[in-house]
């Protein structure tokens, strides 16, 4: 159901008010997320086709290095197609000061890697045994 003229005017007025009150928030809300998934598959398909072409040309001309490059290109394209796209950071990114500037969250709140967690557990085990 389409909006009435009055509703459209009110909505446009609210958008203008939001843009004038908090331009950063308005920019964040109107910004589009990265590439669409379709683009990812198109790029991967083109890469796989180029890799297959190189593989066939390498086999036809008896040049194994061209075929090997084609295989690597094909493999990379398929891996790119099936790899999960990077997720945007969730949760608080920092704090907004009264003047409107954004302060980054402290480094301690970042996720720790596998090795850091593994070393921490190892240290706790060693300390628990009394060595």
C-alpha cells in the first residue's frame, strides 16, 4: 500500500531532521553494505572460466606450467565463491563523546586468537599444578 502525500511529506521531514541533527547516524543508516553475493559468484565464475581455459590451453600446447597456473586460478576462484564473506563487526565499536567524536573501544575488548586462549589455558594448568 503506497503512502499518502501527507505521509510522504512527514517522512521526508523526519529524514531532513535526522540528517541535520545527527549526520553521522544518517550516513550510517543510508550506507549500503559491501558487494552483493551475486557479484561474488560472478567474479568466481569468470575466474573459474579463465582457469579452465588456461588448463585446456596448457594441455593442448604441451606446456604443463600453463596448465598448472590454470588449475591454481580455478581452485582460487572456487575457494573465493565458497568462502564466507567477512562479517562486519558486531556490538559496540566505541563511544561517542559529547562533541560528536568517536573513541575506539579499548584493545582489550578485541577477540583473542586461538593461540592466545590456548597459551592462557596452558598457563592456568601449570599454575594449578604448582610448578
